[in-house]
């Protein structure tokens, strides 16, 4: 009979440790939708204000910057507009690292409060005729509060959605953030258009211009309620679960020097995204009215139509980035602006309603390439532990230097050169820089965020 093989006695020596496979996060569809709504509403409120400010810029110039020169008034108004962008990097440097330390949800609630307060305050400021130079000073102060708070808004909102969304649908869910942007613009522009049509010039100058800014109060309360009801993102919660020794406080310097390549890519991508965005949505209404002498109401309606078209296309374009990738979609937008900016602006300058609609529509569809892809592409540039902070810094530096200054710079360039094609040349230059950034960026569609576990949708229930 075969004899039994002796069994070695058990020892206390542990087996070699095997590297643990990353855990998989199963997303909650209901929670993802709530997160998207809360983030998008905050973005909508931010851009409701920017839309109102841009579309009512001529009126604000008369209220706060009296002058016999309409161009000087417009430059002063856009100067106050641009000033808010100068403090955005400071807001990003405060709110971004704070969001990586105490949580995305808490910081987003704080930025919502500050945004609503700054916008609401503008509606309460007396005119220049009432208090003199104090009026533009108070306007500038309110704009600085808005700019500081928005320094943590977009990076936080895009990070919030990206960390909640499943990997294979991050583009689709992220696109709703810019859907909120467009909704805010349409709400602000639509309200200004309605007021322009219904109110006399005197009523608009005396009290009508205040209405859009005062609406920010109730909107802020609603947005704050939605954000306070949300939980932290799974990615940030996983970071919190690590031992404190494994997640030391990340110095601000490391968020910059340790991520320098990703930051450069972020600045380039945000440059083309925001120059074209502010050119079309903020500057073009004033360009049509002040430079081309086009009827103000008809010009606003054309821009509203373009934004409505963009809203319809936005979710489908976001889903497209999940299927074919972010890089091809962004590259197509850069190539389109490089090739079509001049023809589109020549169409706009023809002055007829059909020509303006065709030119603006073409540029708006090209802009969708950026609005649909960037909310998912930008957070994927950075690892979880520095995502909010590094993205806030890169995003806001680029927006402050290039995006928010677009109306002011282009208005000044036209005034200095007399060349009405400057908007097209400016967009083409931005498209070249964006194309270089796309060339060097990595594809992120369908892949986990750096430093985060794979995120998947729950398996369908079986009968």
C-alpha cells in the first residue's frame, strides 16, 4: 500500500505578499444623476451672471461708466469683466488644494454661496449718477468676489462629475456640465432680450438692469441645497480611507512643479476652449451691436438660437467622445476653427439675418467639440490626490490670461488696427495652440482616472 507523504508542520512565516489588484467602484446611477444636476446648476448660475453681464454690457457702461464715447464705455465695462478673471488664479490656489484636503462637496458649497452673494450684490449697487465714483468701485469689488469664488467652481464641478461617473460614460455625463453653462447663458441672454423688448431705454437704465442680478439670490439657495445633499465622491472617499501617513498634505508647490507637464497641457487645452467660448458667447453680441451696428434684439436672438443648437448637440457629442475618444473630437474642433473662422466671420459681417445665423451656427457647432470633451478630458490629466488643486491652478491661469480677457483684448485690437477681422485671427491663433496640446495629450476615454479605481455601472438585474 502506498505510504502517506509527510506533511511539513505549519510555520509562522507569511507567504510573499502579492500586489493587490485595484478595487472596482460600482457607481450608483441615481447618485450620479444627482451629482451631475448639482454641479451643472452651479455652473449654470455662474454663466447666467456672465451671460447677463455680457449681453447687457452696453447698458452697464452707461450706468457705471458715463462717457461721451461708446467705445470707451464698452472698454470700461469689459475691463471690470476682465478684472474678475485676474483674481481667479488666487481663488484656484485657495479652493483647489482645500478641495483635495477637506473634500469636493464642502468647497463646492462654499463657492456657490460666494458666487450668489457677489452676483446679488451687483443688483443692489447705486448708479454713478447717485454716488459717483463709488459705483464703479463697488461694481469692481463685487466682480472680484465673483472671480475669487469661480476660481474653485469649474475645476471642482468637473472633478466632482468625473469622479462619480463610470469610466465608459464619463464623456456623456461630463457634457452636462457645459449643458448647464449653455442653459445659464440662454437664461441670462433670454432675460436681457425680453427686458430690452419690453422696457423703455429709460426704464432699463434706471432699474431694469438690476433684475437679472437679483435673481441670483434664489438660484444660489437652490444650488446650495442640492450640493449640501450630496455625498463625497468615491475617489475622494477612497483617498480618505488611506492611512494618514500615506496621504500627507500636498504642498502647493508640488501641485505645480510635480505636475508641470499636465499643467502645460491643461493651459493649452483651456486656452483654445475658453478663447473660443468667450468670443462666441460673451463678445459676439457686443460685436454685432457696437462694431457692426446690427440691431441689438435681432443679434441677441441669433446668439440665443446658436446656443439652443449647441444644447441639443451637447449630450450626443459627449457620448461620441466616449466612443471615439476625447482627442479626435478636440482635434476636429481645433482644425475647424483654424479653417473656418475667417469664412464664418465674413458671413457674419454680411449683416443679413441668414448670413449671421449661418456663421454663428458653424462656429457654435465647432465650439461643441470643446464643451463636450473638456469636462471629462481635463480631470483625467491629474491623479486623485492633487486633481482639484492642480486643475484649479492650470484652468484659472489659462482662463485669466487668455479666456476672460478675450472681449477686452479683441475690442482693443479692433480699436487700434481698425481691422474688423481680429476676432477670426484671434480664434485661429488659439486653435493652433490647442492643436499642439492635443498632439501631446494621452487618450483617457474608457479608462480609469489616474490614481482612482476603475468605475463601472452596476450589472443589469436578471429576471
